[in-house]
């Protein structure tokens, strides 16, 4: 099983989705599972901190023991404890990693080190190297000494080592393996240029829509309406980056106080998510409705 798939399953997004479905009465009694996913997400954040100035409760550089990662009533049960069952290996391994991380920080703290980037201690870099080494021999998991020496020499003359995209893990930082890496410049502008659109095709799209000024919302499920309003905030954010809006236009896109705030936005916001206006929400709902009607032609 790929490690990346396991991490994506036990994530804060899955936890927020479960709580979101519970509030809409789609999945009853989902809070214990959501808390379980949230705890594992925080554990992974503690063990994979890469930036001193990162945002998040548990993504900050490791400084002290995190009490929030414990179950408050872990011992108040008559059932068999997980750490004493036959499935204890994975959970025991995470506990050992956290305990070792605490001991490492206490050791380096004595030498004046004020923080610890735990991802620098990760085995992901070694796993990427092993993935590149296996790929030299057609993904041979058991090379002999001659094959290993040949593959190692071939990797030494390369400028940079990159593992397979289908490997157990992928590299999350810019750390170089064996040799000086080649930094690649990336275009920061991820917004498409609207000037490249064909005006004729764009006019045909709008001409096919009957302008009867009917403001009734399409018949969509409650969770789809809420998710559309949540994603509308990212659309408004891109519009703000693309265009220089005046105060009047900007006020038409955003509402600071809205009683109909998205439930998913309340669960996932950390102060930076945007609460869109009702007009923007209507436009996005109409777009969702048109896409669903023409999904067979897309």
C-alpha cells in the first residue's frame, strides 16, 4: 500500500468532511472517526515539519510535548486496548517516533537550538534514493553487489536524483541526494489568460441560455450547495489576484457577516478563507447546474 494514500485517508480534510456530513444528517455518529483522523493528521504534521514559519497548530517547529494528541479518556474502557492487541504495530511505531522526537529536541535544546524541523530526520529522502536505485535495474528489489555498484555509479554522475511518482513516498522539500540539485523555476501565475478564449465560442455559450430572469436556484443536494459556496471563495481569491478591483466591486463579491455561511467553511477556516456574497453563490450554483446538464458533452 502506498504511504501517500494512507496519509490522505487519515487527514484533516477527511475529518472535516465527516463532521460536515454529520451536520447534514448524511452520516450519523461520525465524530469519533473524525477525531481519530484529526489526531493522526496532527501526528503527521508534527513528524513532517519543514518550515519555521509555517501555519497550523501542529505544523510549527517542534518545541515541546503536544498534549492535544492524546485521547482524554484513553483508559476509560473495558475493551481490549489497541496497544495490547495484534494490530498494535503501526500505532506503537507512531508513539515511538513521537517519543524519540521529544528526546532529540531535548538533546539539541541544550546546545542552544530553539526549534527542530522534524522532516529533516525523516526517512523519505532515503526512500526516494532507494526508489531511484531500484529503477536502474528495472525496479529490482533484490540487486546483487555488482548491480548495486553499477546503479550507484550511474546515480553519482546524475545532477539530481528523483524517485518514481508511483513509489511509497514523494519528496516534499528541496533536499538534494548525492549531488548538487538543479533548481527549476516555476511560473507563479497559475491563472489562465482569458484573452486566449475564442470570443465566438463564448458568445455561443451565453446565447444558448434563455435570459428569462428567473432567479430560482437549481435543484441540487444540500451538501453540493454548501460545497459550491465553499469553493466559491477560492474563485473570488483568484479574481482579486487577477484584477485590481475597486472597493465597490470588492464589496459585491464578499460578505463579512452572513448568516448562511458555509458549514464546510466554518469547519476548515483558520481565518483566511473567504465568505462570498449571495450573488457570487448564485452564479457558481448556476455554473454547477449548467456543467451537470452538459456533463455528457464535456
